[in-house]
C-alpha cells in the first residue's frame, strides 16, 4: 500500500536532526538514513530539507561541524551537538511531547 509523504510541522526536521546527532557525530547522509530507518521509511528527508536545516542549526550554534572521512573513505562533513544543542533538544522534545499529548487528547475526546 502506497502512502503519501508525511507533512511535518515547522521545526520538526530540526528536532529530528538534533535527536539523531545525540547518538554522536554523523555526516548528513547518515542523518538522513537514520531518520528513514527509525521511522520505517515514513520520513524520507530530501537534501533540500536536510542541508538547510544543518546550516540553520550550525548558525544557531546548536551543532558544529568538521571535515572527516566517511565509511567509504570519502571526504564528508560531520555534525555533532554542542552543549547549547543538548539544551535545545531537551526543550524541543518537551514541547513536542506536550503538543502531541494535547492533540491526542483532543482526538480522543472531541
């Protein structure tokens, strides 16, 4: 059964990227793959969404990057959370949980 892509609320990509980077430094392609894997292919980020998000998070100093070699020995930029990114992730996760609980409550009772 084919389903259409999930339309995500603003800020969701940032939250997902921060969460994946909590596991440790990753290059952009690995971030995409992890999100796709964990979501069981329900979320498939395109480069046009991922890389602007990475740049935005880096400008906000929630992540930092450095060049390194990927698994296949290619030059890649690796991203990792900063201390400010850890704090932001906690805040974003809390906001997300409160939002989803409120929506679930409305769906269950309205």
